[in-house]
C-alpha cells in the first residue's frame, strides 16, 4: 500500500510517500524557519499563509522525488490535529480536495500517533531494522507534547504520564530565548552545551556548570519543566547583577549545558523506570526533542532493551511519519472505529490520541 502523507500542523509544510508504512520513497519538508525567526517563535497567521503557498509544490516535489504519479497512490494520510488550527486546515483541506478529485481514501492521522510511528520507518534502506517488538514504551517529546505511552499492540496506548505544564521542546525554546541563543531553542541549546563540554574538556580549570533543579514529581511518570525555566531566569538575573549586567557567552553556554542535563536526566530516568516497571520489549523515543544528542546517548546507554530513536530528520515534523501512522491505523483499526465519513474530520486544537486509557503509576520510591 502506497500512502501520501501530509503534515501542516505547525511551521513545516511536509509531504512524503511511504510504502507499507516503513519504506520511504520520498520525503519533502519545506521549513518556514526564515519567516518565524525574526519573531522569536511561530506566528500562526504567517504559518498558515505560507502553508497555502507551499502545499501544492511540496506534494508535487514528493511525487517527483519518488518518481511516481498520483496513479500509484492508494491513500492519503493527513494530520487532523493537534496543532495550529489555521495550519492544520490548509493540509486537511488540500488532502480532502485531492482525495475527492482522485477517488482516493482519506486517512485522518493524529499528529502524536505520527511521531510514534516514525519509529517504524526504515531510515537506512541498507540497514533495515526489524519492527519494534511489543510491548513498547514510547516517549514523545516535541514542542507541544511530553508523553510517556505504553503501547501493547498497534494503535493501542496507555498514557503513563505527561507534562503538567510546559512541553520539553517548549522549555528548550523558552530557555533558548532567555539565553539569547535564538529560535528554535532546542538545536541552539544543544550547540551551546556542546561548546561548553568541549571547552571544559580542553581546559580543566573552566568554571563548573551551575546545578539546576530536577522536577522529579516523585511517585508519578509525569513531568514539569516550567520551574526549571524560572530557575534559569533567576540564575541569569543573579549572574547579571553580580557582573554589572554582563553575562558572557561562556557563562551562557554553561547554563545551556546545565539546563540540558536537567531535562535529559529527568526524561531518561523516567523512561528507564517505566520500561522496567512495565517489562517492555522495546523503548522508542520520538518528536523534535528526540533529535537531542545528549538525550539519545543517555536513553540508549541506560536501557537494557532495544532502543529505537529515528534520525533527527524523522524526529522533527515530517510527512513520512503521518503516512506510516495512516498505514498501520488502516491495517489494525476496524472500519467501525474510524469516523463514518472522513471528509467531515476537521482540525481540532487538542485532539487526544485515540484509544488512550488512564494514567499508570510510577513505582514507589523511584525517581
Ligand atoms: O516535533 P517537532 O518538530 O514539532 C512539534 O510537534 O512540536 O518539535 C519541535 C521541537 C522544538 O521545540 C525544538 O526546539 C525541539 O523540537 N528540538 C530540539 C532539538 N531539535 C529540535 N530540542 C532539543 N534538542 C534538539 N537538538
Ligand atoms: Zn510534531
């Protein structure tokens, strides 16, 4: 089954063609970073207008890169939520029109489920890995979400924990702004943290990084990052006062390193505890923050079961993950569970993951 996957949930216009949920024939992502950068964040109205201008060309480029025509496509998978309402409507409207005009099946996909299924995509055709074995523990860490899910089978999720305030990516973006590192904060903080590490390895007398708090939220698999953001703010204020208003690049990179360590420590510790408690066969990490090199290394180093983390290009938003999720949903969810008429599916700002049950417990005394 060949699926055209479309995602316009935030600030990237993306389309991809994927065969049988795993084989990427093409993947095109047109970034709007240049448009949003001067504003220090995504401007919803600017994003939806840019999607409108780009969507047709991005789909055409995906077909061209796969050397296919519309005749080869069996279905269209498209993100219906969660995301920016105006942005979602562009992709959804385009996909609906295309499906009607071409007589193709329309498969509405939850954006989070898309991130989950990025772990099923074969990133390197020369080294195709087996599918993740169930039960699977999934950590979704993106700009809008931080969720620990237990997947017992395809498209079935138990929500073990989630963030009580900011998402991990949101915290990276906000702290990146506080530190004057630019937008998006995630890659900028990673670069600054790496610079600090390299400096401290080269010169052992370099100032030690500050110690920032860990919000463990003991007894739960939930997360909280807003206090950490406030701690960075206080640290910056205090340092600036001490030094007469000057916080040099070296100190900023030391703070970036400390912040990254704090986030990675909590995420990785809870992943390992949940994996142990639920005796999972596989751990999957996905979403934009899963691009973070420190998080990737920590989770891979601590887990005793196989760990799947897509390459960075498949961690951030892309159409291939939407095509993969559409394929597995079509294959595993009986028709009765799908909306009667997919053409009525509309963008919802906070669409929940389907078939999600109540939170699980964190083992007493851990974390
Ligand atoms: O999944 P994604 O592309 O979009 C959403 O669905 O939100 O995630 C974007 C988020 C942003 O907050 C960005 O700062 C973060 O992922 N991010 C990173 C890194 N690369 C992207 N965070 C930490 N380290 C990175 N290397
Ligand atoms: Zn995303």
